[in-house]
C-alpha cells in the first residue's frame, strides 16, 4: 500500500497524509485503556457506595 497522495505531498504538507500504523495502534490502545480505567473507577465507586450504605444500616 503506497502513498496515493504523492502529487499533493510534493507541493504542500497535509496533516494525516502519511499515517503511521504503529502510532495509530498506540493511540487506540491508549483510548481503550483510558476508557477501561474510567469504567473500572466508576464501578468501584458504585460498589463502595453500596458497601458503605449497607454498613451504615446495620
């Protein structure tokens, strides 16, 4: 898979015209890990709230 934008690249710089597959994968991993961390944090906060509510009723 080559550059099909070779005519454009000769005269101007176009952001995103030359993509790097490794940076794309790294970015996807970082987005996924961030979303997973946020979801885990929210889940643990919900569990902690339920645990505290259960202990205060006893």
